[in-house]
């Protein structure tokens, strides 16, 4: 491998095919493989994700996959002698929602949706079908006011350019503290 961008892309494609069965054996999906040169060695970065459901890939699972992938890479007969660093991660919330399974994994979450031919919107994903999503839009309100929800909308994928998960920070109010049996002194500590 000479290290040109085309060479590293070809190597990434080859490794993706090689590693897909190993990642699948852990009930995960191989989202991406990237190969980068770093001096005399290369960095092999793979991104794995859950096949279905919500939540994220557990750290213990990432460690197991990393060991399995490392064993496969070490035994790869087509690999040259170039040393590598292996990075295994799951996609973060900044990953754009571009595939049906991405949307399905984020049912119940707040997303920002970049629409084609109309204004973008923010809303909570309520349902996903093969060709659309159902969202409850968040309506714009004055700063400091509690957000209001609009009526449910069904959005065809053909009208969506992309979506991104919005990180939600919730504030624990007094009612939540009472449920948890936490008094104000404990909260202040």
C-alpha cells in the first residue's frame, strides 16, 4: 500500500468485506471502516452499531469486538507488514440519520430534520415505516418559555434531506427529587 487516498479507500473497502462476518458474529452491524496513514503505521478505524433497537453499544461489547477484529487483522494473508493501530467505536449522536435503520433506532428521540423544499423542523420521532416517519414537531416559542408541540406529521423520506439527533438535557425538578427520596440538602451536596 503506497498510502494515496485511493489506496486507503480500496484497503478500507477490502477490510470492510473481511470484517463484516466477525462484527456480525457479535450481533452488530459494521457501519464503516476507515484507513488512515500515520507516519510509518496506519490507523484502522471501524464503527459498529446495533442491528436493531434503541440505545448504544455497550463498552464491554466494543472490547470484545475489538479483540475479535484484531485477531482477524493479524491473520489477514493479504495484509502487508505495515503495523496498525485499531480503533473500534460506535456512532455518536452527531452521525446523520441517512438510513432507515438509523431512523428506527431513534424512535422516541428529538431530531432536527433538514427538509427538501420546505422549512426545517425539530420534532420527536414517533414511528418509522419503510418510506416515512411520524414526528411530533416542536413549535418555536419565546425564549424562556416551555416548548409546545404541534400536531403529528408524517414525513416521506423522499422529502427529507437528512436528520440529526438532538441531545436533550433535562432538569430534575422537585417532584423527581421527591420520587427519588432526595431532599434539598442532598441535592446541594
